[in-house]
């Protein structure tokens, strides 16, 4: 069962080219800052805009650079079961700890289809799975009852829950929390989700505030509620600001402002608007966990 802070890793670009050097440095920095694991090739990593070769290279680079220091959970899910199986096989060959499988988007499968999709991947590839429920992007919601059936039939070690509903999180914990971890997929809700039985987070925020995010999660899991609440409040407005436009546009802009990589995103995403960039800069300057780094990075990354 997974526990702690897992970073939904951004994919740095220079124009249209993968910035492998920046990705490698980011991996090292995140691990040094104390996160518990890395999740490349997810939505935050702009996987829908990566070619098959680029997807494989990002997964390969993160696994190699991590060198076993923390678990690496590679995003392999697509809206094609066959393609998801093929990518999960590659992730296993590359040495991934687990594969993250999003509920299929656009084709909007029924609950039975969701179940069969995940079970088919599990039957085809011997690798632990993290199921990702994000109805705001996929158009379909994985119900707690279907999750219960999945956990009975597949080696699911965690469910990343991004429904935004604490009621649904509570139902999930009651349905499957003794057999797999429930991980927050919404940074601003991580502490409330931990309070009702979650075991961690797959975090966008941790790309730019990894130490503080990890400290908040660890404090909550240890029962240090006052410390966890203080960190939650210190991070709250930054967590919200990272979604002022479509993820990962704001977090890549924040990473650039902090000197971590360029803000470049691929079409159909567009750069953060100038007004929102200034709003984001102000939030970074007011957050005690990013303010110190910001003055050294206000000149844009070259």
C-alpha cells in the first residue's frame, strides 16, 4: 500500500523539444526535498501531447535518474485498453514500481466497462496498479462500489481520487481503504482527505513546494494535526493558484518563476495569460515555502 507525497511530475520542454536536462535536475531536487515518490507521464506531464517515443523516454529517464531512491509510478492509462496494456508492459520492462491507469476519457464507459478495462490490464501485465478517478477530465466517475469490485479482482495498490467530493472519499475509504490506499488528487483537499482516511497525495503542488507538501502529509499521518493544519493554510492559496488556468499551464509557469525549468507547454494548451502570471508571481512571493527562492528566479529561465 502506498503512503505519502507522490509528485505528478511536469514534463519540461524547450519549444517542442523535451528538456531532458531540466527533467533530470527536477527529479534530483524533488527527491532531495523529501517526496515519497514520482508519477511521470500523467496529465500534469502533458502525456496526451507526447509521442509514443517521448512518452517512453520520459518514463525511462525518470526511472533511471531516480535509481531506486523512491518509487516511480508511470502513467500508462489511455482510452484504449489495448494501448494501455502495451504501455503498462513497457513501464514494467523499464522498471516502474507501479502503473497509474486513468479511467478512459471521451468514450465514457459504463461502470462495467471501467471494471473490465482495469481487470484486462491487470490480467495482461504483472505490475501493481494505481487507478486514477478524475471525472472532470474524463466525463465518467468511478463509483466506490465499482472500486470495491476492482480491488477484489486486480492488484490495485492505490486509488487517486479527484472527484472533489469528500463524501465519495469517505465511501471509498469504507469500501476499500483496508486493501488499498486512497490518495488525494486535489492539492487543496489533501488535508481533509487525510482526515477521513486517505493515505497521501499525487500532487501538482509538490512540483514547486515539495518539502512543505511532504511535511504536511507526514504530520497529518502522524496525527500532528496542528502542524498539518498550519502547513495546509500556508500552502492553500498556492495550491488554488496552480489551477487558475488548465493544469499544467500554471504550475509550469510557477516552475519557471522559481528557476526550475521553462514554462513552455504544447498545443492545444496555451501559455498562462500575463495577468494570471502576475497573480501567480504574487502568490509565490507570499507563500513562505516559495518566497525565498523566487527573488533569485524572477529573470526568466534561458
